[in-house]
C-alpha cells in the first residue's frame, strides 16, 4: 500500500518492489493524500484489490 508519495519512475530504490505492486486508489492517490470519507474509500478499494488478488490465485470453488 502506498502510504505516501514516492517516485515510481525508477529514481527511488523500492527494494525490489515493482510499481505495479504498490497500491494507490483508482485516482492514483496515496493514502497520505486522502482524508475523511475518501480515506475510507481508499481502504475499501485496498481490501477489494486484496480479495481480487487472492481469488485470482485460488482454484475454482476454493473460495
């Protein structure tokens, strides 16, 4: 999860993470760039993305 902005252009050492492995919301915002109901929406989107990734890795009928 992207807590605060970091450059994803290769100029920062992401310690092996790829930019596609860093979650930002559907508008590209980092967690620190949200507040109030937008922060709750960020969390909802993060949970939905986690479940989607988990379901993608499970065999059919395993969920």
